[in-house]
C-alpha cells in the first residue's frame, strides 16, 4: 500500500518540480527585462550593482554562512565565484543593452552548453556542438551593421556562466550546504557597493529606475534561487538542465512582446538551434549515465 502511494505521488512531485523550474525561468527573464528599463538612467553597471545588493540582503540573513570558519582553501573558490557571478551579470546586461534580451540570453546560454558538451563523451555531442555553432552564426548574422561588441559581451557572460558552474562544484565540495554560494553573493555585493554609491551620488536617479533595478534583483536573483532549490529536490539534475533550455525562448518572447525587440527569422532559428543542442546533449548525457548504472548493477 505504501509503495503504491509513493509511486502515485512521484509523477506529481516531478510535475511540480518542472512547473517550478518553468516559473523560475519566466521570473528570471522578466527580471532581466525589468532591469533593462533602468538602463537609460543607471546603465547596466548600476542595475547589476543594485541587483547584487538586493540578492545579498535577502540571501545572507536566510543562509547565515559561517564566514569565520572558512580557510583559504575554501575562500579562494568563493572569491572567484563572486567574481564570475558579477562578471556574468554585468556581461549579460551590457549585452542586453546593445543587442536585446533574446539574443543576449541565448549567447549567455552557450556557457552551460559548453560545460555539458565537455562533460559528455558521447559522439552525438559533436553534432550538438556543431548545431550550437550554427545557431551562433545565425544569431550574429555577420553584417557590417551588426553590433559585435554586444555579441562579445554576451560571450563574456557565457564564459563567466561556465566558470560559475565549475566553481560552484568546487565550492559545494569544500563548504557544507549553500553557505559558499551565499558568501560569494555577499562578496560580489561588496564589490559593487562602491559602484552603486558612485552612481547614486554623481547623477540624479528617479524612483522608477530604482524600482526597476530592485525588481530585477528580486525577479532575476531571489525568486529563481529559491525556486531552483525547491525544484532540485523534485527533479533530476539532467531534467533540470533540459528545462533550463526554455530561458532563451522566454527571453526572446518577452523581448519581442514587452520591449519591442524584433528578431529576424534567422535569429529565431539560431535560438532554436542552441536550445535544441543544449537539450540534446543533456539527454544524451543522462542516457549514457543510466546505461552505465545498469551495466554496473
């Protein structure tokens, strides 16, 4: 009787976790779009500074990391994680300002795709890598009028996200729970604090811009962070990665509808290729892992 009940509730738990991840992705992209509304007044740097401060204000009291107990072998990956966290957000927002939300988020997504491709040893990964490369070319649409600086910022965000993933693994192995991530958030906020002060002192900042920047911190940092923690208890890491592929789609749709950032047909195709490549490589990796477990069992 107990086994039947557990089997019956498992699908509902997975469905609830999947729905939470979709809501997390939607919140994340709505936050990025909200933050972009403050660019004319605060610029990407100012918005990222406020976003980092909001995340730290919420996260540090919630987690309460024991910073005094950390040694240097724990501190150095935390410091690098904080640096990659700030660079990732700054690169993304600078890219959004120049080439739009959908394209910037899609380019940033190449970071976790690269990590997944490197981690996978299956032959199909090469096909996924080729599809992603074609997707980047389709997005860039190499022309004299294309903003290659914006593309560069997006690729910086991608590299930073890849580093963030790898450093998070190291931090997770050396520091119990999520204290390391919370500590990195606090360090990143401290680095951006002088920037935020300088911006608020040197130029007039209206309430609407501040509200948009704070909204970006809540929608793109706090809510997705909590939602992801809840979802990871209900879905596998592989399914988590596949569902995260919806981020570029949400970004493109929100950018087109809310921010009037129209994309060409080829650019939509490029977004689709990168999303499909990410989902495929994660599915291939999960299939290979299940096969190895069966062989060992």
